[in-house]
C-alpha cells in the first residue's frame, strides 16, 4: 500500500478515551481548527464550540469540541446582502451536515498528525437541548457531533474495517451472497475480538425483547453490537425531530424566517 505522512495519520487513528494532563496550546488548537475550516464545504455551515474543562469533559479530555450545523450565521450573512432563506430546512440541513462532518474529520486527522488523540461522540443530536442551554445557542444552530481531544494516555489499535470488496463497488451495486456477507462479518468480528474491544470497555448492549442473553465477551463483537443498536434504538423519529425543532429546524417543508 502506498504511504505518506498524511495516509499514515489516517490509518493509525483510533478512538482515545484516556488523556494525559498536558493542555494543548492555543497554537495547536488554532491549527486544528484551521485544518477543519479547510475541509470541502457547500456554504461553510459548520461552526465550533470549545470547552476546556477536564472535570466536566468526557473522559477528562482537556478539549471538547462540539461541531455544529450553523445556519444562523449564514442567515446573518444573507440578511446583510438583503436575502432571506427560502431553501427548506431539509435541504439546508443536508448541506450543513456535510459541511460539519467534513470539518470534524479534518480536525481529527490534523490532531492525529500533531500527536493528539480524539474520540467522536455521536449522540450529541439526541441531547441538543442541553447543549443549546449550556452554550446559549441561537436558533438554527444544531450540534451534530462532539470531539473529545487531547494527548493520549493510552495506546489503541485502529479498529477493523470491512474488506475492500464489501465497500468499493465499481459500475454497479452487487448482490451479496451468503459467503460474502459471512466473510465480511468474520473480518469485523474477529478483529474486534482479537483486541478484546468490548470486554475492555465492558460494553454489551442489553437485549430489550425479553430474550435471554446468549453472548459472552468471548463471542460478542461488532456485528452483534451494531445490530442491537439499529435493531432496538431510535425507533421513534419524534425524539430527534423534537431536538431539531428546539434548534429551530422544522422538517415539514416550511421555512421559519423568524
């Protein structure tokens, strides 16, 4: 495989949940944020919140970034030009999610290249109301993801990924046979089991359907873990729609110009 410093930083990245006491300098933070800003964007609809409170930040990380879809700021720019947004919240949010996600990824890779580690916290949208209150966010700013970040106090291996043949489809999307699915599942599961990933985290999602538990940490791995998430959680879309509405986004096709 071809290698260079950028590829190496991307390939060695792993989620870090333990950080040492060194506080990243303002210069380091500025470089990471500027790298985030250099990500591809549709309308620069991403902005950042920063908290430097180890006592309150997840994993006692010295830095906690909240990456937001920020339509409020763009509306201020539009107003200065004499425009009012007519694009629906659905379309605007889709652009904003792309912008904010690209920004977050660039920041993670930049941090990795500077010797820092990070951990994505993807549940931020589900407690958006709490983040709105904490940071006094204006309407139409939606927290998409949080990044715990700092200098690692642990070494973690990168987590496994699907085989390339289960990811890259040229010319047409394939019909998977049982062997292809089984081989892809085995690569993921065996890789996680080899790292004792879920045992070390003591992370096994309980069954909510009343069935007795048939797994132990000897065989509980990624495909079962993710299947339990998608098979048990988030069945009520109103939970997320409520959080979006709190942030001023209504997905009924109407634009609230207030």
